[in-house]
C-alpha cells in the first residue's frame, strides 16, 4: 500500500499590527520550475482547485505545502509540490501576484472564463456593497491590531529593561556552538525563505508550526515573556546558519512581521521554535527548552507587576476586538462569494483540474 505524502501547512500572508503583510514572493521556493497563478473572483473555485490537486498528489505519495489564507484559514492562497517543482498561487487582491517569467516559468489560469458574466452583473450593486463593507471592516481590524502591537511593544520594552542581555548572548552562543558545528563560513551565504507559521484568523490565533517538521526532526523550544529576547536569539542563529551556507526558512511574528517566531534549517532537519501564550508550541516528542525568563531581574519584575498585567490585558482586549472585526469581514466576503458560486461552470472547472493534474504528474516521468 502506497504511503500518503506529508502535508506542510503555512501562511504566506498575515493580518498583522502593520496591516496585511505579504510573503507571497516566497511561496514558490528557490527550486520551483513551474508557477500557475490563478486569477478569478471570490467563490470562483481557486482554493477548491488547489485542494483537489493537493489531495490527488498526496494520495500518490507526494509531499505538499498548503499555503492557507489568514483571512479564512479554510481556504488556500497557494499550493507547492516540491518534488514535482510545481506551485499554484492565488493572484487576486490583496496579494495581486503575477508570474515573474510568463510562459517560461509561469502561466496565468483565468477562472473568469468559466463564469456567467450576465448573471454576475445582475448582482453588481450587492457585490460592490458587500466588498466595500468587507474592506471597511478589515481597515478597522488593522487599526485595532496596530494598537495592540503598540501596547505589546510597551509591554516588551519594560521587560527588556529587566533582562540580563549578557546572559542571553551567552545562551545564544552556546546554542549556535552546539548545533552549527563542523562547517566553515562559505563565500556565498545560504538562501532564505520568509513565511508565517501562525496567523490571526477569523477563528482566532491559529498555528501550523507542528507541520513544519517530520517524524525524525530535531528541535529546540524557546520560551520567555515578551521582550526577553526570543526573536533576537533566533535572528542570531539564522544569520550564522546562512553564513555557513545553510538554506534557512524564517517564520515571522503574526503581530510584528519584522520579528521571528520560528526558524527551520532543512539540511539539518532542526527547528528552533518559540512557545508563547497565544501560540504554544507542543511537539509530540520532547525537545530541549531554553526559558529566557531565567535572565530577568525578579525584584524589578515584582515592582512592575501591576503595570505589566495592565499591558497584557489591554493587548488581549485590543487583539480580540481586531479578530472579531476580521471575522465580520470574512462574513462580508462570503456574501460576495455566493454570487460567483451561483454563476460558475463547475463541470468545466473539473475538466481543467483533471488536465492540470495530468500535466503535473507527467513531470514525475521526465
């Protein structure tokens, strides 16, 4: 009996404290040879097409990457089949992605050719009204997430002032020495890929970090309150790994994209993962843990305990309000989808899917 392929799940974009942040240019990793960019309105079958192809190739034993939409994590923004060097990417708003080398390395799949334009135009006013309302709600959500990010930074800055940064540097150096050994610095730094493993979705904070690794992977878990240096430590490991020529996957904070949440080094099959209140990381096997709270000045922490708890509660309140608005925006988007779903030629789309699947599987024989 053939073994099903492994499924890795990530987010190529995020609803962050700085608005929508896109890493769509990194969906197709450095080894992908064929990129299919899918165009078409909401509800035209982009995500369904990718899911169906993914299920078919996984059943044939191929590993896939499912790139989920942060604004609806039940939908896909992208699909990557590494072994076949093929990727599919949703090229519609807000990402507006186009093939880098049309015809040579990429092509556009226009699902608009399968809809009933007359039937859609009948509902033009309702479609535009729902779309505008969804846009308004997203903008409001981003303001709340932005306010939450600022309060979080206030929280971080207080704790950072209480941290023993010399000790953090020592822990960073020790970790690098233990893991990144027996290799010289290379003339050409290793490549890097940027994505999210977690997101603020209509269903709340969601993480797929557990899918980044396989059954034989190694890992280190990094814990600590905001401001204790988790992202700083990860940044040092990633920078040194690239100096040694390793390809590194960097997974960013869904609140502040400039900060790191996890890093994965495929060649070493090792993950360095943070575990926090909103995004706990609990692998199914024991990984060593570094708790950066051990470097904090406890006397100072006690002096600011009430203020720190106020920051925490205010942050969570603003964050939850922002997530609630994202949920309402998703509901407005679903209203728009219904008009397109009712006017799509899905049997023709099924034929397209079968044709694409045949093309993809032919690559396995070349």
